[in-house]
C-alpha cells in the first residue's frame, strides 16, 4: 500500500535496443567473396593450361580494391545497412567475370572479359556515388514524373537504330553499344513506387467492385496504366518481350504491395497468359522461340544439328551433380549467346547442380534482403506503447521506401526466373541478361545501382530515430 505523501517515482524508460551495425561482418564476407572469385580464376587457368594465369594477382587486387572502396562508402554513409547486400553483389560479379574469362579462352578473337571488367568498375563507381550522394532515398519521390519521362525516352531511342538478333534494344554508335532499357527499368520502379505511395488509399478502397476485385477509379489508375501500356507497347515494337514481361510483372507486384489485394495477382496472371498466347502466335520472332521451346530437339531430328536451347540442355546434363570443373566444359558450343543469354549453362555444366543451386540461393538471398529492407522499420527496434486501432504502423511510415525496395528486389527476382526458366526449358527464351553474371555493360551498371538503392533503403529502415535525427540535422 502506498501511503499519502509518499513520492511515486516512475520506472526509467527502457533504453532503445540498437541493431549491431555489422560492418565487420560485411568486410569479412567481402574478403571471402574476393577469395572465391580469385580461386575460380586460378582454377580456370590450371584446368586449361596447367598453370595459374599470369593476371591472377592483378585480377584479385583490382576486384579487392573495388570491393574495399564500396565497403568504405557504406561504412561512411550507410553504417546501419544490411551487411549481406554488398558481399552478394561482389561474389556474383566476380563469378561472372570468371565465367566470361573462361569462355574467352575458347574464343580468342572475341574477348569480352576486359570490357566487362571496365563496366564492372563503372558500376561500382556509380554504386559509391549513389551511396555517398543520396543521403535520403525519399528525395527520389520528388522526381517521379522526371523519371517516367526519361524512362520512356530511353525505351524509344532503340527504335531508330538497326535491329540486333531480331530485336531493337541496342544503341550502337562508333563501336560503342548501350541498352537503354536496363536503365529505364530502375526509373520506372521509382515512378511506380512514388505514384502508388501517393495514391495507395484510393487504389485500395475507391471505385466499383467487380467480381472479387475492387477496381480503383479511372482518375487514379488511368495515368499508371497509361505509362505501363506505353512502355510495354514500345518494347513489343522493339521485339524485346523479355523486358516487356519484366515491366508487366513489376507493375503487378507493386500494385499488390501497395493495395494488399491478392486479386491483382490473379488478374495479372490472366492478362500475362492471354498476352503471351497472342504474341506467341502473331509475332514471328516470338513464335519461333515458342516452337524451339516446345520442340527443342527438332533441328537434331531434321539433321541440322542442335540449336542453342538443345546445347544448353546438353550442358546442364553433362554437369551432373558436382560439375565437370571450371574450364573443362563445352558450353561454348551454344554459340554467340554463350557469354550473355546462356551463361548460366556454363555454370550448370562446370559447377554442377550443387554450384547452380548455390548461385540461385545467392540471388534468392539478395531478393529476400531487398524485401526485408522495405518491411523492416527502425521503429520496431525501439520499445514503446502499442499502436491504437487505426494508427499508422511503423512499416507504413515510409510507403515510398517500402515500394521502392519491393520493386527493385522484384526486378532481380523476375530476371532470374525468366532467364533461368528460359535456358533450362521451363519457359520460352526471352533474351535477357542474368544479373551480374552475363556479359553486358548496361546490365552490370544497372544492377550495381539497384544494390546501392537497396542499401540506402536498408540503412534508413535500420537506423534508430535518434541517429537519423542527428544525420538529418
């Protein structure tokens, strides 16, 4: 019993629980990633020539310096960021350089590894620039319409250039080539995230109910659908169906994340199926790929030799469980796309099912950490009273960051699914580049930008509010 006149002292507030920064863990994982890449480089030289390649030291030093500079940028400007994002990017990029170098040994007149190393350096440089210059990812929300106009302009440019391998997705000037669609997908992710964050309530609750789905009003959904139709329409004209599928999937996933309505997933799958059937029957370039998918060994039966898909399936079969070993495969028989569209076949043949599963798990971990960056608010690490009914929960206090992280992670997930499904015969080929692994300067630069933005969102989500206030001050 408390007697009158006795002073009642409240219990001191529980101190906020802070997440460990784990920058030391990140550095250790980066060292492991660099060592594994150097080991792969040396294994290729030993398998092919019986000696360690003379450039192994320079390759390891170059990759290590790039990774260290990226780590220092994260340690300086994003100390609370997820410690796995950067090491995964370093390992995948390093493994891609090893696989491209291994295929270069089979094609002395077409060496792609030096150019890929230059593009990787540019990608890491852009990663560092984004981490250092972009103090708050929410600034990007102000440039939503600038992003979408720029994205549509980039998508339109290849229309005025000659087609390459049946698709108009490249800009080639004086021997220099660029794929603008790779940069456009990040800009469209920024636009979709900003627009949906600003209109998420109207998208979720306004409009008429049709069957199991409540449709938003045309005034709210119209601009979003118009931008998506324009982007996909341009890509269909350019015969870049892989990127069209990517943009459609990005649109549906972000619409689902913004509204929480599972009906959008069902509608998206139905529309994607109808569109795939229509384009597959009407577009000759796509129809030929569907025929190759349905009958991958038809060219062999006709006495014309195996096509690219058949050679890819042979490569996976030859790899078995543990693979033939780096440098000991024959995936170069796939042809001109062995270093780009079909580079996963080289990994499957020479690293086997075990190595291929490890690569897919790395992608899965990268995507999972991307989703977590958008769903893990700093507020949940600080004790406080329970939220009253109807209050805005911490995970919704940054809707733009949540949607941006989900969009960027979905870009990686959709690319991996489409490419891995194509080269293994699960779905028709679409002609996209495997993130970080495949030859392609535009692709590797874009993927490093995606990792940088995920690190920025992750740092904002994991930073305690007190530290965030000091930074903003």
